[in-house]
C-alpha cells in the first residue's frame, strides 16, 4: 500500500497494515465510536495477533495520525468459497465524509482478492449501512432481526417442526480450530457449550437479571427436527442457569424463523444490517439474504 495524495483530503495520506503497537490507537478509536464498554487492547491482540493469518487491520493515516481503520477477517464458507468479513469500522469525526471509508474498502478488496476471497461481508449499523451503500460494489441485503423469548414461559408440548422444510443454505464454516479461538480463547466473554442429544448450542449470560444469548446452534445434519430439539434444550438449560430471557439473532432461513416463532420467540428491533460485495462470479448467488444462515457468533462484533 503506497503513500499517495488524495484529492478529497488536504493532507498526505497512507493506508498501512496494523502492527502490535497499534493496540492503543485501536482502543482509542473504538472508545471514541462505541464507548468504554470493553478492554479493547485485549480484544485487539486476540482478533489480530493470536493468529495473524486470520485477520488484518487496515489503518488510514493522515499526516502520520490515525484517521480511520477497518479490520478484515478471512472466513471459509460451507460452500468451499472464502469470504472476507469487514469489522471494526471507525473514522475519526474530523475525517468523516471525505472518502476514508471508501479508500479503506478499496484496500480491503485488494487484500481479500489477493488472499483468494470470493466476496466481502459486513454486519453494519445504520451509519455504516448508509455509507457502504454508496461505495462501489456493496449492497445492503437485509436488516438482522433480534429474537427474544421469556425462558420461563412453557414450551409447546408437542413437536412443532412438522411440515417445515429445510433448504440448502450457506454459512460460515466453524471448524474445531475456529471454535477454540472464537469461544474458548475469547478475551472478554465466557461462553458455555452445551451438547445435547440433538446437537450443540453455545450460550453466554449477561445483564441483571440475566439474559442468555444463544450465539450458535448447530446440528449435524442440519435438520429442523434436530434444531428444534437443540433450541428446546438450550432454553431449558438457560432456565436452570437463572436466565429470564433467551435472545438470539441472525439471518436464518424462513423455515428456521418459523420454527423459532412456533417455539415462542418474538421479533424485536434490528440495529444492524447485512452487507456484501461480490468479488468473484462464483459468489454471485450470495448477494441474496435467503441463501444464508448466520447466527450471533458470526455477526457480533465484540
Ligand atoms: C460510518 C463511517 C465509517 C463512514 O466513514 P466515512 O469515511 O465518513 O465514509 P466516506 O467518506 O468514505 O463515505 C462514503 C460515502 O458514504 C456517504 N456517507 C458517509 N457517512 C454517511 C452517513 N452517516 N450517512 C449517509 N451517507 C454517508 C458519503 O457521503 C459518501 O458518499 P458520496 O461520496 O456518494 O457522497 C463513519 O461515519 C464512522 O466512523 N462512524 C462512527 C463509527 C461507526 O458507526 N462505525 C460503523 C460500525 S458498523
């Protein structure tokens, strides 16, 4: 990435890769944009340096000061393609609306193409959705709804997945190594994985009174009857752990959304949207939200 003059910025600018020494600058930008809600330095080391092949931070400098950044995480998909996932998007207030995000996205494109990626994906708030929608190649596919359920309310007595048909969808491939990094080695959250007869669910508790986030539900094979058993067991487990509410969100196939609604989950507000940029023709069909199955563990940024 070379140093060059940008017509939009009155300063000398450069996009470079982050280094371990950028932990402080990263934390300062994150605090500025999202508040003091996390030990960001720890998160930086985990996300970008526990396996440097996995994620790269792109840093935008204007006159040697950090003016913006975004992270690119490489993730394999279940259809054999690889996606770059854009995260940690922040531009300092004084540099906004001057093309910094656009430049960073251009560099992210180049990086992901070089590493064999077929598309870019991101889970963005309203401001980033408005901006990305104006950046070449990007499409905002769908809002990401949040689903909530009172865990103390009784579950239906009989099976409800009858008559619902599973369809083939694409997801991020969470192999064992990724699970260890994502859940066991997370620097901030404590996750617990519950294995049931029907599959596994990964959960975390937060707040007071506690809510339970169901961040990942998996079953092999991914059949609705099996998913039903796993969601039921996860709700029961959260109840025994003292949670009042079960929360999950994501881009689920229509049949799985129906299943959750039959099990008593209700849709709440969507604060994020799913955005993609297709980089190779093989990934063209992925610019359609109905072909995806994404869960909180795929989406959550912190
Ligand atoms: C969202 C954000 C990253 C945009 O960065 P930026 O450098 O200002 O974006 P750019 O200047 O490259 O803008 C690209 C295009 O989006 C438009 N745009 C930028 N911010 C916008 C906004 N908030 N609403 C509508 N359009 C916006 C720009 O006008 C430009 O379009 P144009 O050239 O056709 O006029 C920046 O506002 C920010 O850091 N916000 C706070 C942190 C945050 O919310 N991050 C997203 C987390 S998911």
